[in-house]
């Protein structure tokens, strides 16, 4: 497909860039992972200071052969080098370790790759104490609009509430945003048909190339079926036995497939918040596909109108907010933690954000008219955890509205940039 590797028309600044710039001043090695096509190479080729560094990608077979035969030659004559898709030549890592140890404070590497746990394990064994790790997520809505990272979440964690108001502009059509998704190449495409074609090519490439490179999987149809079942369950409790039954696969196989999806950054398990001592809580994780466009495509929705009517629409909206909360917590220093909360009686809060000792609870509703009736879960959580800094109801309207002493309703645009 011609569109599959199309870059954005211009470079879009990524919110993670200042963290990378700060880290490289203090560490010899940065490890940057993320799903295929999230923009790792584009960032490193465009952002200061990395754009002036020597760049090698191991997708180039000649470079791959050089990395395996004589790795030190890749950085001969320079002390600043970027090695992309480095998981393809793990033998590189011992050579990097030797170079870093022989030249303390003088040589710097950025290692990037689309495999997560695979790469992390290799790096942790070879570069313990020498590397710092980052994940580049699909773009935020704010990044696609070239806006700065919002500080509303940090302020609410500090107990700082915005004034009540009504935003002057209605939010953009959310169904369009959910259907398209947040991979950078999609910014050049302007129709549901082109978005769907791009995602079709993405999934095909992932199954036929990327997956085969990291795992010996012959039953690609079974794996795709598993992907579809997980997509339909995004933002829901993950019952692995139920998925295995519906996929007609053994549980060990489902377990392995889910780990591979997680390793390649296409899927994440959100853990339960379990600090309560008085309430019996569910401890199963929630499942999330890493991009709404991928979740919607795999679920079989290819047009905006049919997506609006989908019974999973609320779950995709929650997946959209999960993506942004995950991104914002990863940008905190140190990183924040993200959970959900649900009792066995069914009382729940969609997300719990924890940063040090500070906690905020977040409920997501696609309604455009938030009301007191929407905050029962937030009230229950805050009764159980009275030191919670803020309860946040994220909604699809324009109102910034105080609903209780420490609970506020805000439009999704304030959280996503």
C-alpha cells in the first residue's frame, strides 16, 4: 500500500521530547520503545539534539550485517549515535557496554525498537545501571493539533481546581477521531476509507512481518481472531478464560498471544487499585488496545455513522481517555501510575491516577450534559479514600462544572490538549 509509510507533511513536536533531552545529559544510553509507526525514528531524526547524531537502522540489511560482524564500526569516529530496531541484533549490546565503560561520560547512545519486554530484558542484562527507558505512545490529540501538553491533571492532583465556565467552542466530532486513531502517518489521510486502508495494511504488516520476527507463529488467522476479540473488549475486564473459549484456543496459547501483543505495544493490561482495606475489590485487569483506530478497525467498524451507533462506542471513548491519561502519567517525573477501581458489588471508577502520595479518581462519560447522577462511583471511591485530591468527571460537552467539594466535570479537550 502506498500510504502505509507516508510521513506527516511536517514534523509534529512530541510532548516526550523534553524528557529525552534531559535524560541524555545524565545517562549514557536512552532506550526508546513503542509500537511500529508511532514516530520513534521521525522524532529522533528531527528533534534537538538527536537530529545531528549518526543514525543507523537495523531494518537495513547491510547495517544489520555490520552490527553482527563488527558492531563498533557503526559508531567509529563519533560519540553520539542512534541505533534503530536494535532488538534485531542483541549482540550489539555487549559492544555498547564496552564502549560506554571505556569512555565514561563521553559517548551517548539512543537505542530504539518496536519490541518492549524483549528489548528490555536484553538491555537490563547488558546495560544495567547505564540506561534509562522511555515509551513513545501513539500521538495525543493535542500533538496532532500542535498544542502544548496540558497541565490540568497535575493541577488537580495538587488540589487546584479550575474556575467554572463554559468553553466557547464545542469539541470536535469524537467519532471521527476515534475512527482515525493517532499514528502519525494517518495525519496525511482525510477520509474514513483511507484510514481503514491504512489500518488494514498496518495489521497485515504486523502479522506477516513484525510478529514473525519475534515469535514463531504459524497460525496467523488464530492470532488475528484473538486481536479482534481483545479489541471488542477494550476498556472491559479481561477474562482470559472467556477469550480462550470465544477464540477456540487453549488458554496457554491465549496467554502467549496476549503477551506478544503487550510486548509489541499494541495492548496493555490496566491493573486494579487495591489499597482499600475495607472493601472487597476485583483484582482482574482491564484490557486496552493502544490506539482507538486499531480497536475500532479490528472490531469491524469502518464508517463514522456505524461507529456512532456501536454498542462499544462508550468503551472506545474510554480507550481514548485511557490513551491520554497513560501518556500524561508517563510524562510525569517520576512517572505516575494508572489503575482502575471496582468493587465486587459493581461500584467502579474508570481510572485512578497516583503520583507519589497524591491520588485522583477519573470517571469517563460520553454525555454532553454532565450531572450529579454521573458521579456515584467517584463519591464511593472518595468515601473509601478520603485523602483523594480530586474526583474528575471527563465528558463530551463544554462545561467546566463543580459537582461536589472535590469533584469537577471537565470537557475531554482539557485533558487531551
